[in-house]
């Protein structure tokens, strides 16, 4: 269910059960890891044919958003239109959130986001390495982990698709998402360190910085999104885009 909704790659097994919506959200980090691995495979192929860092970064950015089916970009644009203007009334912000037309704030924020994201990816893509690939997978997995936690723990809007999830706020529902992140992080750390435990300790520093910035971005964005009076899919996508933008930016600066 998570693969079919949050990833553009055709899912070999199609199933949908409303009673499994919580499990679907909890599996979101695994979809991020899948997308990250596919992006890294594309990066490896582009490095073999000698693409420049700028072209590789642009192609990887396009590939990444294509793999998501642009579902998170849609949420990012909707929330930008609803939150950026200083509308005092929550009803007006919610009306704008549901408006299918793209406003000026959505377009401006999208252009800025794509410029920064592509620039960071171009800087990262200048030198293909297993370390950079591992960090990229961690970023895509971690962003969706925090998004899953927010969806499962926050009260949804009445009009949200997540309103069908009964009894939000149970910590136990988030355990699968956290386990996926821990496993992906551990595997990536071991790959970066070549099973050298001294190198592993040194590499942890980079991941801590990346994850700290992403969590800080999620918290900041979450506070802004409370202006809408609850959680929904658009807010989840908005937070994923913001956190990954900070993630690749910090990765470009420190790696």
C-alpha cells in the first residue's frame, strides 16, 4: 500500500485495506530507502558515462521527484500558498490549501526549492562515492520517518485522508518506522566505514549533523503547519520536502 501510493515505480503486488492505513504510514521510511537506492543506481550509471556534476545533479533531482510521483511537491506547493500569506483566519488558510490552482507563493517557493536542491545535488554528485550514496539513502529514509511519526501522532484534520486512522497518538504505532530508520542507518554506517569500527565512529559525526538539521526543519515546519489546525497529506509532503532540502544542503557543505 505504501509503495503504491508514495512511489511512482509500479508495485508488483497491489492491495488496499482501509484497516491497514496505520501500517501503510509506518512503512513510508522503507519507500524512502527504496527511492534512495534507485537514485544512487542512476547516479552510478551517470558517473560511468562521465556526466558532469551539474548535469548529474539536475538529472538526479528530476529522477528523485519523478520517483515520488510529485506527490510531496504537490503538498509543498499547497502548503506554501496556504501558510506564507498572512491570513488571520484559519478557514481562509484551509480554503487556500484545498484550492487546486497554484498561487504566486507556491510558484516562488517551488523555484527557490528547486534551485537550492539542484545546486546541492550538483555539488554532491561531483564525486560519486559509497559514502555519499549511503548518506543520501539515510536522508530520504529519515525524512519519511519523521513524517510518519507526525502523521501517526498528531490529530488529523476532519477533511484529511488520515482522519480514517483511529486513535492517533499511540507510540506503539510508530515502532516499525523507527526500526526501519535504525536498520537503514546501521547498514549505511557500516557500508561507509568498510566495517572499520574506528572509521564508523568518525562517520557518525556527519550523520548526526544531517539528521539534526532535518529534525530541526521538521519541528519548525510543524509549528507553521499548526496554523492549519491539524495534520493532512499536504503538510506531510511539505515537511518531507523541507527536511530533505536541509539534508542535501548540509550534506553538500560537510561531505
